């Protein structure tokens, strides 16, 4: 919730888990559609929590569209 869009290094630091463990867990969360990787990089990836972003965006649509 602190950062719905975050860098993988920051997430590893915040969680305190090993990078390899993080990458395995992240891959599973991505398969489940919970997070989405945005940069398509091997390092310094950015990701977003898809449902959280959608929830935060509700009601912010332009009514003229």
C-alpha cells in the first residue's frame, strides 16, 4: 500500500527476503495477475499492484469521455 508502483530492489529491501526468493514469489504473483511487471528488465524492474491501482483509480475517470 505504501508504493503501488515499486522497484524490485526496494521491495527486496523492505521485505528482507533474498532476491532469489523474491523473484520466485514475484513470478507467482504475476502468474496470478496480482502484480504486473512494467519494465521487462532482468534488474531494477518496476512493478505495480494491479487491483490496488484499479481501486485507487475508481471515480477519477473523466466524465466527459
